[in-house]
């Protein structure tokens, strides 16, 4: 089976069939998810927590991302592959472009994910000029979290709603191909679905997104830094991990 394309993801959105996504950081998990039919595998910088045992994602390096991304790329055939660009790579636009090109050159990924805010959103146009396909991550952005208070729902207040919607629309205009919304209110998601053409993937952002993503260790119930409050605990009642994953896939396909 050929690898899923961006065109296929758009077709799923158009058909109102939920897009399934999950994180993976090694060959064995990635192959398992790929064989089970997951649409998107994200090699996330969440590996800083779940693999390295750190408190956050801030110290993940490009070399670490390349190491884990290479393992996932070698072991998959069908899933669409997205890799995070680490925080250290976003210190300047020149470094971001250089590191992004290296990640694509060494690893056979389909897309890069970058955490975006009002200060760095202009980077997207530069990446687009370099023909680097980008998934824009808005809402809760773990790379910029400085306090536990930052782990909350975003878009509850009018000013936040306005900023997220403005940045999402601008990201699409600047060339973003997929939007990932983390811990964003239902109201914001519904407004964006009505005006945006690119697929919207959610995590902790309700069931109205075009797709959902989950950290694989959260689904396993063995999260290093505690499972997020939005995780549906019903999954953990299913004893077989294969059955648990299939249930997750089935649920997401019906979400939209």
C-alpha cells in the first residue's frame, strides 16, 4: 500500500471521515501503528518527556529528533509522517531553515511541525518559500510553557479566541498545510472549521476537529509526566493494546 498523501488527508476531511494520528518514537511502535492503519504518525518532541524522562520538551535536540525520526521512517510504509522541529532550532529563521532541510534530507518525512505564536508566525512564509511543507501547531504550545498554569484550555477569553483564529488563518495564508490545535476551545475549533480549507487535527480540543492525535504512551496508560486530563479513561479499560488502538481509530473515524 502506498504512503498516505496530503491529498488523501484532504479527501478524508472533505468526506467527514476522521483523520487518525498518534505519536511514535521507535521502529517497533511505528510499524505496529502503520500496520493498524493509522493515517498520521507524528515523531514528536514529546520524546523529551516520554523517552528521556525530562519535565518538558525544551531540551530536545535536532540530533535526537533525527535519530528517532529515522527509526520511524525505516519501519513504516503507509502512514503520513510528520516530525517536530525542536525548540533549539527556532532561535533564528536561518537556523530553522538549515535544521529543517537537514531533517528532510536525512529522514524521509512528509511534513515538519512547528509550534507557532504571534512572534514567530512569519517563519512560515520563509519555510514555504523553501518548499518545506509545514504543520502549524497553535493553542497550548509545550515548547513555550514556563509554568504548570500554562497547561489549560485556550480560547475561553475573547482576546485568546481572536488571536488563535487570526494566527490560524494567517498560517494557512502563509502556506501551512495542516493545523494542529492543542487544548483549544470548541468555539474556536468550530469557527475555524467553517473558514479553513486545510485539515485541522486536535488534541484535547474536543471532537469537532477533522482528526485527532494522541501520545502513544497516554493510550498505553504509562505516561511519564502523568496522563492529560482530556484522555478518555475508557480506553484504559480495554486490556489488549491492539484492541485499544483499534477502538481509538474507530472512534476518531466517527468524530467528525
